[in-house]
């Protein structure tokens, strides 16, 4: 039954994926980078946890490959626009939640679908931004940054982030390990339960 439901879910995803490789919020709408990142992240987690197996689901991997091509193209376009908009872009902080989310999603498939040559400048720029500006992020995004940097061979910075998170944590017998500076909000990276889960993952 679980296998049948999983197959039905994958078929729905495949049916809703646009020709460009992205997914919309609802059928008939334009594709959304945000929704596409969430779906790629979810599939990456399922593979990482061995809940689904790439070798036995070629259709799923084809979906992911198309989605990654879409996300890479959108990131490249955004980066080119950034360079036009901000002539001092290398000296300014451009590390935001969408960039961190993209690299977290992308890091699940770094080896399976390596970055194209056209993406090398983008990757190098934002990796340097993550190293320089991670301290300004909230706990959710710090944990996400640590995870993607570690997968991209920067264990040194990842360990610094984890050390900082451990040092700022509070511990009690009743509450376990938690953070006083954790504030909730309307944005996806401010959700309390998801934040705690991301911190545990990191």
C-alpha cells in the first residue's frame, strides 16, 4: 500500500512539473522557485534517509534532474541581474534565505548532478558569502548553512557554525536543548518546529 501511494504521489509530481522543470503552487500557474526548492529538498531528504532508492525510480531522478536544471538557471539569472544592479556586489551582503535554501536543496545532489561550468562563479561567490555572513542569519538558516557547506567540502566553517549554535544553546531536564533567541514568525524559516528539526539535523 505504501509503495502504491508513493507511486501515486510521484505521478502527481510528474504531472504538475512544467516543461521548464519547475513546479507551480497550483496547476496552471507559472513555476515557482520556492516550491521547486521545497520539492527538491523533500526528495533529497527521502533519498538521504533511504526511504526511496534512486536506482529503482528512474522517473523520480528524471524529475529531479529537470528541477535542478531549472533552479540552476534561475540562480544564474538572478546572479547576473545582481551584478548589474550592484557594482560593489562582492563587498556587500547578498546572503538571504532563498540563496541558503537553494544551496541546501542543491547540496543533496552535488555529486549526482554536478554544477555546470556556467555556475562555477555563482557557487564560488555565494559560498564565500556564506563563510563571511552566516553569523547574521537566524538559527534555522545557520543550521541549513552548516549542512550545505559541509556537503560542499567546507567542514571548517560548518564546524564553526555548529560550535556557535552549541555555545548559545540552553539545556534543562524539562526542556532538553533549546535556544532562547529563537523567535517564531510567518516566514518558512521562522517556524519553531521546523527550526528545531533543522538544528537537530545539523
